[in-house]
């Protein structure tokens, strides 16, 4: 399969791990060097072929909608001063003409599964992608890789995965997979936030998903799980035909202050290499 029509972005969270920076600024708009975190996620969705982006947000986070809105006065000011590079940077926040941006409100925080379900009425036909912007993946666009690898005939889901230390597994969904270095690994099970002693492996889910449209019926039938929330992991496990995808890029947990700093340094290095490359031409 190549390309996804719809990608869902769960962005309703309050960003408490990043306070006080997120007191008035949504965590998704915190800068990674010179670009808001959410802008990276949107670019990744577009690279995967998405034509509808569904932001599952909260009424208090109007800044996200404003960020993608028109800014004619700013552009006119920049153009009058011939600041062409800044004009291009601002215009990059606009959606391409053939891409639709839809906002759906999640009024109560009931878990990732609930957030994805809130976006169900806005989804176009076919498999759906989900990006958690907190997980920044630099390098090859992970969701595009996954869209190319997803096979509707044999997979109910394809979930980005990486090995984590055994003592950290209780922060993740964890796959019950045989050991191996294959890019795509079928899983016998998928468990949300297991205790280290109970975890079937240390192969953990990272915030990228390609899901069969049947996931929405599975979510509607899913009760409360870990933390008293509706867990996407539980619905994926119930749907069956779970597959883990070992992506080729580098992941940064930008929901964590130190992770955001590490991501910023990595992007700074990328920008520096690009500048040197252009200067050498």
C-alpha cells in the first residue's frame, strides 16, 4: 500500500510534564530549534500522502488552530521588508491546496483510544494513520515507511516500535514478539503499560500507527483499561493481526524536557549541515 488519506493527531493533552512552558502555549507548539513540534508531525503526514489531517484538540488550545490560520498582515510586513526567507517559513505553515485540515474537540481526557475515536467521523475511506507529535522521529519519514509496508489483507495494525530498557516498559504499550531483526514483526499480543516482570518483551510502541478502519468498532467495544482510560493498545490487541514496525529514523521523546533539548540539538546539527552543504555548492 502507498499513501494514507487520513492522519489523526491527538493534541488535546494539557502538557503537564512541560509546565510552566505550557501554561499558555500548547506543548505541540513548543519549538524544536526553529520549528514547532507539530509542524514536523504535519510534514510527516503529508509525506505519507495524507489529504485530510484531523486534529483532536481541546477548546482551550485555540493557538493550534491559529497557528495554521491565515496571517496576511504578517506576510505583507515581511514582504515589504523583502525578508524572503521568513516569508517562505511562514507560508510553510499553510496547508497545501489539496489538503483539508479538520479540528475535532475532545472535551474530556479519557485516554488515547478515546482521542482517536473522537476523530472517527472525520476519517476518509481506507486505513488511517495516527501521529503522536510528542514523539519526534528524525531521518526517514516513519509514517510514509509504514504506509508503504502496511498490507490490509494481512494486518489489522502496524505500530512503530523500538527496544527500550526493561525497567522503562511500564511507560509503553509492549509487543509479544519473537526476537528478530526484521523490519516488520508479527505480534502474538500487545499489552499496555505492563510491570517489568510481566512484560512479554522490551519491544515498545512509539507514537506512529497505521490502522485498519475496523479499529473504530474495536474502540467502541473497548472498556476502561490501564489508568481508567480507553487504551488504543487494548483495541489494537482486540482487533488482532498486530504487527510491529522497526522504523529507520531516530526518535526523541519531546513530551519530556530533556528529550526536547536533545531533539533541538539534533535539529540544530541538521540545519548546520544543510547550511554548509548549500554554501559549498
